[in-house]
C-alpha cells in the first residue's frame, strides 16, 4: 500500500449539518471526483470545517496520491449525492469516496482502486455495489451531475468501466489480466453482535464496544477436497505448509496436555479417536464422497473424514443452540460465555461454510461470540445445519502461505499446538497431480454460447481449462428459462423447464 489511511472525523456540531451523526447501514459505495485540480486530501478535509464554507456537503473518505482521510465514520451518512434524504437516496444508502485530481493522478487512482477493493472485500460485496455520483438523480427534476468527471469521457464512461474492471480483477484474485491460477474462495470479514435475539452489525474497523470480527469462507461442493490430519506436536500452520494445502483450520475438541482428540474422529478408514460418555450423543461433521453433512453417524460410517463438535447450532434451518447446549451437556465456559469460536455450517445447496470469530483480547475490541450469535450468523448465511467446534485460543484459520488469517487480535496470537487440522485442497489440481500430470493454468474468459436453432449468440463468463471450455450449467439453463436442481445423494443435476 503506497498511501496512509487515517481518521480525522469532523465534529458533530460542524456548521450546515455537514455531520448529521446519523447511523446508517450502507448498501453501496459512491465515487466522486473533487472537481478541484489543485486540492489535496488534507485540503478537502479542512474545507469541511472551514468557517467560510457555507455548503451542506460532506463525504466519508477523500483520497489522493499520498493518503486517504476518513472524514465521517463509515457507519454515518453524509451529504454527497444531491438527491435528498429519501430512504433510497444515495445520501442515505451509500458511502462516499472523493478522489482528488491534484498531483500524480495515476497514483491517486491506483490508491483508490486498492482502497475500494479492500472495502468491498471487507463487506463481502462485488463491483455491482459501486455507484457514480451520476447514478443518483435529483428528485425535483432528474438532474444528474457529471461526476466523477474525469471518468465521463464525453458520455461513454470508458474510464469508469476500466476503473471498475481493475477493482473486479483484484476481487477475483486476478491482477494479471484474465489469467488466474488456484483462485481462492473469498474470506469475508464482518463485525457482529446480537441484541434481543436479533443479529446486528457494525462497519468493519469500528469498535462498536460489544461487537466481534468474524471471518466467513464458503467452499462450493465439488471444487475442494477436505482431509483431516492428526500429527502430534504440530500447529495448523505447520500442517498447511507440510501438506501444501490451500487452507487449514482447527475443529474437534482436544486436550492441550495429552494431545487427545475428543469424540469421534476419522481420516478415511483410519480411526483416530472414539466418543465415550456424554460425547456419544453429540453430532459430527463428515465429508462423504466429497459431500459435507452434519448429523449423528456411526463410527463405522465410510467417510472421507469425520470430526465431532458440540453443540449443534442450527438444525433443519431452525435455531437449536440452547436445546443442544443442555442435551449435549456442554460445559458453561463454552456454552454460556463469549469467546473465540470455530464453527461450520452447510447450506441448502450442500456447500460448506466456515466461521472463525475473534475474541479474548486484552482490550475491548473483540469480546468474542456467544452460541446465539454464531447460530444467528450461520442462519443468516443460509445454514440448514450448523455445528460448534473447539474455540478459545485454538481458533485459527491459516492460508496457503501458512499465515494465521485471524490471529493478530486474539489471545491465541501465539498460535497453539493443536495436533490436528482440517485441510482444504483445490480438487481439480489435486487430481491432475495424482495422475502425474503437470499443473495447467486456468483462464477466465468470455465464451460465446450460440443457440443452434435461433442462431442467437450470448456472451457468458466461463473458464478455459486444459484446452476445454466450461460454463456454469445454471447460466446456460437461464437462457432457456429453465431451472437446475442438484441432488447431493445421487450427485446428479436435473434441468426442468
């Protein structure tokens, strides 16, 4: 990052209502040019509190070639889009970023692309959430301001389209044109808490007092292979590196002193541990023929992997954490307190989701999640069944470089020896490697789909891999107003008109 980011919020009592101090939940980000070719980010920030300024206008962030300044908190709206205060107006629904026009403008644009990509990633958004000031019309007469003006290009908006494409490439992990190798699933970071049984969210990088950062990652079934590895004395980061995995995370409960895994745990046909006592009525996560399931399974079940957790958080789409907390006889330090968490769920499409929550810090930044907050979060993300795993200082998600994604804020920042990990591998590349073939790059591409009867050509996003073209079946089905249903048991897709 070639720029600095700082907060310099204007006071609540700034004249002309430039900081109404009204919290909002933004649904988009609006991009502006400052319209002043000599003004810096600091100049623009100072303009907001200049006594000679009598304009009711304000913005969340301004950026130039050297720095980005947050002038309004990211959970408060400003006055930037010229379309009033209606509930659907840009002012009331969109964060605002002013891009300076002074100095090295190419560097400023590069900084803006980096900043916006990070903001979108943090919120789990795509470039469809980006707006131009131009997109917000004045309600009285429909007037639209030509802004960001340096991206207008006489009405073609060519520069704007290129700007958005560069941001999209970063979100896709694709910074070299259309070439992508080993594209990773996205890690979405959100800041959450619950209040009176309702899930609440704070903007990322705001304290919020009682909130906690949680990272969510979705693995589409069929694209990834999961393995349970048990090696005494090893940390998750070591296991990720040793086995050249894409990701690794902790799961079953275990004994820090003896390295004993608690509950049913299997790696393929290898039995690692077996449930006893109260653990025998708890639930397991299994992968069977690559398909994830959460339920109660016998130890003789033929699986790719099996690990046990407690309590079950969501059951058949319903909140179930409190019932299973009692039924599973979960101890209070797990069941009735906030702490770092590792939890997982499966959605209606059979896709596997992982949640890793921060907590246990010496400050008040991340207080950790309760069982209720995990269950509410998983349900919001489409959980049909969800399960809690070992948390506390053991909670960790490690990427392919062996780095702990969630550790800097936690009491577990000095990573614990867990003796195990669930490791994630990219399935297609693994299969090629086991067949003795060399890894072949994959390329995203626009693929022309031509209807043989009508001759109508449709351009679809696809993948060129090993000299073969791939298009999502659902995208093709849409062209014929058809629906695709997937059966996890038979591993078959059905297309219906």
